[in-house]
């Protein structure tokens, strides 16, 4: 059995076993999986391009998520709603993501072969700066327009911000009901569209350049490619996709946890991608799609299975956390000695 198939098969087996013990209906699990697909699908796909470019898992997609939150907070501060607010938050988030993606790419060009640990640290640093700005800077250096968002002392934004003006704005578009299933067709097509764009990008000249750089710097230089610039482009695209993916996530939730909504987006996205069969050298759109279904199916059914089997739902919650980190560790161990190259 190929090592890339072991993780998906193990996940499928555990998910089926947990589903059997959970007592949940298939329609309920299917609805929840569809929700997770439109909520997390684009964020998982943001990891594909850097892996293809030989940079490993880009844990700094957290920075793209933070850019999305900055755009959303500014739009709420200025009271923009509807499609105008939606386009404004996307524009602000993407503009910030472009700048940050370039900066991250430049940093990673200085730490070749240590990209993964570097992106983890970049995510921590970005989180600290973001929290400092909105805990202390907002209300002191930055003067807010919307006082309802602020804490009673007038400094810092409240932990939770209601997104009533945006809640369901995208999910209600083309909502189809098939019996007990509710399918937000527009959002499913939107996430699928991102996957098709990434798949098409891999076939273009730029996508082939990503693969060449991922295989060998020497080969890229022999072909006259600017490997450093191509790596920067990969990070920029990953950060931009992550920004839009996090916007989909927040709008689907309908609430913004200002200081923690972005946390663990990198870990869960990475785990979902590996659960679908991706490796550090090879990641495709199908890995993201399969991984989201397998990973989140287990997340949905495990607490209730823990309740029914052990009389304690907390065991299911602990198991979910174990699975998230364990998937990454297991996939890394299985593929640590492989010489597989991106294609």
C-alpha cells in the first residue's frame, strides 16, 4: 500500500467506526460536512501552491486570515453593509495580503529548507502584532468610528463582534433543499471554482515553474528561471487565497471572535490536507477535497461517539485535538524518507 493512501484509509476507517457509535443520522452529518466544505475548503487549498513550489506547508496562511479580519473590522467600523461592505472588506484584505505575501516570501528566501518552522514563527509574530493593534492601538492611536465595537473603557475592540449585516449573505444565494439536505449551491460552486482555478494554474507556465523550483534550484537556474521570485509569487498567491478563504469562514459563522478567530486555521487546514493523502512534496486539489470530507466527518461524529461509548463527550473533544496534530505528525513520519518530487 502506498504511504500516501495510508492516512486517508485510516481516517475513513476511524470516521466510519465513530459514525456507527455516534447514532447520528447520515443527513445530519452530510449537512455538517457541506457546511465545513464551504467554510474551510478555500483555506485548505491555500496550502497547495507553496507545497508545489517546494516550500512545504505554509503555516503563515494565518497572516492571510488576519488580513481578512482587519478588512472586516475596518468595514464594520465605517458602517458599510451589504455587497458594498463585502467588496470593501475583500479589497482591503487582499491589498494587505499582497503586501504581507511579498514580505513573507522575501523572508523565506533567506531561510531556504527551513520554511515550515519559519512560517510558524511568522504566524505567532503576526498574531501578537495584530492583537496589540486592536487591544491597545484601537482607541488610542487609531480613533474608532463605531463606538459599539469598543470596550467600555474606550480602548480596544470587544472580543465578539456580531456580523448581523453580513450573516448568510452568501450562504442564502441559491440555497437548494433536497429533503433534509440544505445545499448552498453558490458557495459550493465558489469553493469548487477556486479548486478548478488552482488546478488550471498548475497547467500554466507559472504552475510548471512552481514545480521546477520545487524539484531543484539548479534545474530552475539552468532553465533561466528566477527561483526566488517564483517562490515569492507562490507565497503571495497562498496568502491571497487564505484571505478569501477566511472571509468565507467568518461570514459563514456570522460572528467574529476578534482575537482568536484565526487561530489554528493553519493546523486544521494542514491536517485536512494530509488526511486527504497529500505529502510535503505533493499536494493536489483532490487531496484538499477528500481531506475536508474525511477530517471534518470525524470531527463531527467523535464527541457524540465519545458520549455514547464512554459516557463522556469530553473524550471525543480531546480525541479531535489529538487527531488534528496526530494527522500532521503521522503524515510527516510516513513521508520523511521519501524522495517524491512535485509534479
